[in-house]
C-alpha cells in the first residue's frame, strides 16, 4: 500500500538534532524531504571520527537519513528565491533556528504563508518564541539543567550531570512530528498553520510527574541515583551480583513481586508477617528489605539471577555495555540495525527508524546526503535550466559537492 506520506513534500532547514530529526521521521514515513544547508554545510557535519579515511559523524548520518540535500546561500536573494520556489509546492517547512533568524533570512512563517497559505510551518526553539528567556542559547544541555531534569540524576555528592542521550532534542523532535501530522489531518478544514515547539516544554512534559509532585504536593524530587527519585530506597535499577550487575525492579508495593521476593529468598515467614501484609507496611521497611535482597544477589551469577528473578515475577535484566547490547540476538530479531550502501563509504550500519506500521515498509531507504548532493536534481524539478544552474554555481549561491 506504500508509505503514508509519499505525496507530502518537506523543506528542512533544521540543524543538529531536533529540527533534522523531525524532518527525518517525516522522511521515514515517505515524505520527500529536501534538506537546505548553508554554503559551508550544516554545522552538525563536524567531523567527529574517521571512516575509511574520510571524515565521519555518526550522529549526522543517523539524523539525516532518507533525505535529499541542496546547499545554497539563503543570504543571497537568489538563494531565498529557491527556497520560496520549494515552499510554493511544499506541505511542511521545518526549522530550529533561534527566534529572529528566519525573519532575517526571509523564510519566516508570515512570509512563507503568503507564498503558500497551506504550508505547515514547524519552528523548534529552546525556550519558545517569546518570554524573558527566549533569547538565551537553547541547547539540549542547557535544557536538561535549567528544567530541573538533571537535578534528579545521579547522587547528591557529585556534580550535576546530563543524560548522555540528547533527550530534550529528541522529545522536541517527536512533539514537532506529532504536531505536523496533526496539522496535515487538520489542513483540509483549517488550512496551513504554524507549530511552535520548545525544548523546555518538551522535556518538562517528560519528567515522570516531577512537576506534578511539586505543584500539587509541594514535594521537590531530586537525585534518585539508581532508583526512583520519588521512592529512593526502592530498588529500581542496577544492583551487584557475583560477576556483574543486574537491573531489578523490586517494586515491593506489588503483591506479586512481594510473593516472588519471599520465594527467591526462601523466606515464607515474611509472607505471614503482619508487618508486611500491606504495601504501606513493606514500603515502611524498604531499607531492610532491600539490603536483604542485595545480600542474596551478591552471591548469584548474573545469568542465574536474571532467570530466577523473572521466573518468580520480579522483573530483571542484565546490565550491558553498548557493544554487548548491539550483539544481542533480540536486536537482530527486531531488525534494529540496517546496513546500507553509501556514496562516500563502502557501507554504513545505522539504527533503523523506530516508527512502525503493519501496512507500510519503514526503514532506511537512503543514507544522509552529501552536502549539496541533489542540487541539480531539485533545481531542475523547480524549472531551472542548465544555464540558470551554472549561473547560480558561478555566483556561489549554490555550492557543488566535491566527490
């Protein structure tokens, strides 16, 4: 039946993660996404590693799959005209520049909606497009710390840390994608519209109810360490076994897990103890109950512990490093990784799209494009002849890719 967005076109002026990832999800769903980059390339092309003797940024490859690329100077009148030509036929425009940049470049919502009244305009910012903090740098690291998220990580006697996953960027990309899909459905009734998504709001929504604890109970959650920050003594993370670490959800307010606990530790007497007949009674003695469990676990091999715990209704899994996780049979079974051909490298293995539909094949159809790789194809589609294109190249409005 094909992919659902095969008749949708997207102009992607995103950079780094949040904007490009939103456009990538739309590309995964079949949209024709044209990535617009400045003459010196999108900043996330920064060389982080080397592969086969060539510069290589794994993140850029992951966040820009399934797109075509045009490299042009938006500060030049001719460059803006090309984007305006693209927008005239496009369905969605995506950018995540700081507030005010799009206006200076002549690609703001007001300008583009006059060209195409049905355009869905996605703007992702750090702090939103108005308010006292709107002009501050809105990077993921800033959002993790300013939102209070990082105050719940780690331990009190260590400096604040950020998640090694750019969560604010990812949450914003998902929110922007969902909003864009909603706007597509709504467009027949409402026409085009602007979508305003901020990293701050996106991460605030995904703090496991931390703001609800504060706003409704006056409770400030902090430093959960390995456990739940709202139930610090309850084991919900990694504990040490005889030959490694085991992730355990020892949620003793659950009667099923409490029964499993008593069976694993061979303590039927605890099941009869009046103190522990209710979740409240068990929670009141979490420290002692957890210590008893960890003493048992410390003498068990990881594999055996994981098996025994799961058999007795206590969720458990082995702690693994990236290389160990990548080699799991389950990863292969799910098709988490895809090997693709690449014009610069012999091949690449990328993490596949997390999106899934039963009646559409979603995956990595093509690698992230080289800078300006599709300049001529896109310009021809817009009606530019070869003389026009050569003039744009000669005037450095369009940047050619050297291969």
